[in-house]
């Protein structure tokens, strides 16, 4: 018999997840009576490992062969904390740590608990919403392009269906200078398509004036790229999206600018008023020059992306504080929030200041962060980030869920790691953040999900450019994508569709995940499936806001429950090779399910089902 403690279950820890100041947390530790424990204590540690305080635990009652030890604690102020247990016997004591889903004596990890600000709230409109991510140049085009301000040489494709240009120049550099002409008007014309998918949030990759097709090399923070349209075109898009009940979230690229920008102006395209040309430039203090003008700090070694000093008062004023700051400028035009590119490279003070200014300008604005790991204890450049304990981010790009789904669908996990990963995020993140999390399967930085489900797709660009799924691979990938997206849309958070995934687009890592949307050539089965999932999200509150509890996760089978005050939904997935008999209920959506006999449902391999408990 083992000592029992599982922070994911309320019989051991109440409340589940994060705490607020002064909120009482109750712990129950189940110790076998064969262990002559006389007392126990929970040792609370600060994030640096130093002991903070101890919570005495005493036997409150017995259940069978277990003595139940109970203790209570609370925190006075927000912070990140860790804990383990110390059990005392008449003549000795030992420690109890966490290891995976079980507990172990004398070694392992500590459990984690965060205390978040009492007034930490997230926008209601973002909770459980369906997100649609658009890479603007490649989604939809309407009318002609304004290329008058693009740097030479550039390539404008004559046909929407052409292959992207990926070849490097003789020096081995990629210029990302081929364009298809996707624009604001094109997006507006496709709003009915997004509405049919149940979309509530449109997340746009960068739209500011830039010289690359990805636009992460910002040239002017306050001007839309002329290829995309005018400020009025953007305002019209926001107004039209709002009429459909959709919100617009922009990419905030504040860790660096383009070398060819108003602010740096390496090639002199902006009148040589930038930091590269003049130490008296108003933007000179934004950058870190080691030897002016050619030696400067740049993002990940790319000299085309000079890094900015996020603590510089002039930069902070320009981006955040001034009356017509960058964020104020775009909010006035109709934007509803920002996604922070490489959030771990932004100081916490910068993020919090930006968040407070956002809420001052628009009380229900959304601030999302690009974080690839568990954001609750993220270490970046030897600094522990305070995304939640300081109430900085409303939402994160939930790559841990993506990993959990991919590994389960590719047979690398039988379901147990899936459950553990999901519950760990639910435990470590504030509930209001969980509901807003961007649950993605693919993005502009990853291989297409259809490809990732069957192929690692690694290798040089010369190989990837010619590599497409075989007929057999594609059939398997489509089957897996049906199941993977079902999991994505039924887990807590805001499921995100990367443009074209609903159409069955494939492709390896950047830039092959950035081809044009195949209008008129969509996979009809996948498209209908995504529409069904999107509408379920709109109609079922339990999917958007409900609590989550796993009933079973092993052997390729997953069963969890999403429950709100007025509905209890059961989610079943069968990735095993055998059929699975499941409990009856009102079937809301299913694939590969049969009625074995009255009162029993049978789920075939690669089948899934969502039922409402009667």
C-alpha cells in the first residue's frame, strides 16, 4: 500500500488549482495504517527552494486501512510556491515528493501551487471561443495589391495556386520576399466562411508595414502594410467582424524591429533618420550598439532584426504610454487585443505595463502570450516569469496541449501522459486563463497538423519542398486529424484553427506551412467536421466554461467529462485497435459509433463521441 495524494483530485486538495490571497486551501494525505504515522506536515517552499513555512497536519479520521491527515493554509500575497510532505513516525521521519502521477519517498519533484492577484480577470468574450489564425498574405485576396513601397527585389505571384518561393540567395540567406497579395478585403469577404466554423476570434499574424511576407520585421508600427490595405480597410474589417460577433487580435512584435524600418533605417529608405544613421536619432536609444553603426544586438543573430531595449523609456512611451501609442492606435481602429510575440523575451514589467494600459483603453481587451512551455513556472534567461502571479497574461499559446494530442494520436502515449499533461496545465494555470488559452494544433511556426500527425518532416528545405504525403499517409492523417481536432475542441480553452487546416492543407515546417488557402478545393469531410465542432462550441456552455474531470485514460482510450451548472457532457475517444463499449447518453456528435443494444453504445477504433448525460 502506498501513501495517496493527487493534487488533481478534490478529495486530496481543495480548491483545485491556483489560489487567491487569503483563500484557504485544504489538504488531505492518505497514509496507510501500516505506517505508524503520528503526524505530518506540508512544507511550503518559495520558488528558489527556500522553505517558507510548514503546515501542520493531523489525523482527522480513518477510512478502511488509511489514516487521513488534514491541514489548511493560505497565502497573504500572490506568488509561485512549491510543496512536499514530511511524515513523522515515533522514532523517525521521511519526506514525500511527487513523481509523475504517483508519489515517492525522499526523491522526486515538488508539487506546485500559485497564488494569483485577487482582481485577476480575463475577458468573457474570449472564454471558450473558437480562434482562427490568419497569415495575411496567404489567406484570401480581393482586388489589386499596392507594391509601391516594397523593397526590390520582390516577387508577386501571378496565380494564387503557385508554389511559394523558398530558395536562398547565393549567400545562403532567405529573404521571404515572395507575395500572393492576401489582404484585409479578402478576409472581409471570407467572414461567412469563418462564421460557419463558429469563429469568435480572428488572430492576425503581423499586419504592420514591413518588407517580408511574414511581417515580423516591422518597418512602421502605426501603418498597415500597403499590400494589405489602408487604415480604413482595417477599420472596416474590424467593424464587419464585430457584426458577426468576432473579435480581432493583432500580433504585437515588440522584442525587435526590422533593420529596414523607420526606427533603424539601415538601407536609408526612411530618409536616414533612424538609429543606424544618426546617434541623435530619437530612436537611437532603442537599440544596443556595440560599435555604431554595424555592430548591434539582434534577435537570434539575424542582423535584419535589431533587438530593442524594452526598458527604454522612449520605446515604452512609443509602444504603450503616449496618447497615440502603438497599442492605442490599433485599439482605436477596432482591434480587441494583442498576442505578444516571443513573450519570454519581454520583461515582466513591460508586459504588466502594457496589460494595464490595454485595460485602461479597453476594459475587456485580451492579452495573449507566445509561450511554448508551461507558462506558470517559465524560466527565461534565468528569470522566473510572472505571467500569472502578477496577472500579466490572459491567455497563452497552449503548445503543451498540442504535444499531448500529437503524442497520443501518433501512438507515443497510451493516454496516461495525455491525462497528466492536461491536468497539470489545468492545475497550474488560473481557471480564467485556462478558458482563454489558445489551444492550437498548428501555427505559422510548426508543420501543418495534417503532416505532423504522420511524418516528422524534418530535413533541408530542398527535401521538404518536394515532400508530400502519399495517398496512404494522407488517408491516415485525415483520420487522425478528425480525432485530434475532436480532442482539441472538447478540451477546456479556446481551440485555434490555423487557416487551411479545416481544408486539409499539408506541409512541413516554415515556410511550407505557409502556402495559400486552397479555395474551392477543400476536403469536404474535414470542412464539415470542423463546422460541426465549431457549432458545438457555440451551443454547449460546458465545452466553453465547464469543469474537466478524467474518468479513464489508458490503453488508447480516453474518457473525460465537461460539466457546467446545467449540463454534463461525456467525451470518448478510441485510438485503440479494438471496439469499446461506452455508457448510453444523448449523442451530440460521433464518428464510428454503433448501437450495440438498447442502453449501450459501441465505439469502433478511431471513433469518438460526445454525449449528454440524461
